[in-house]
């Protein structure tokens, strides 16, 4: 299992590879949001309210998934810290 964490602007981003997925989870005072992709990295990104939550939407691009995650946290997308290991998520 690979896991990295980054914190900025009151938001903690945790990236991990487990259970066949690459998952980037954001937590802050506005709640949480998770972006998941299969471990092989070629499938669409799934946005969920939590790691185990129901899928809300799917996106091809990382930027669109980040926009949705920021919306769930009620912050600007520019406030989301992105761990280096998650930079290449998306198609």
C-alpha cells in the first residue's frame, strides 16, 4: 500500500493505493471528497463524498474531478493540495 499526505489551506489530501484503486481524499472543515481510479490508471475518475460513499459522478479529466471535489468542500479548486503521487490521475 502506498500512501502520501499533504496539507494546505486547512485541507488535508491523502493519496493511497489499496483495494484495486488509486484514491485521493480531501478533508477539511467543509466536509470530505474522494476521487478514485482503478489501480491501472486508465479508467474514468469517480467522485464520491467519502472513500466508501456512493459514486456521485465520473470524469475523464482530473481537472473536472478536482472541480467537483472543491465544490463538495465549498472551496476554490486552487485551495486543494495535490500530493505528487496523484498528479497523473485521469485519462
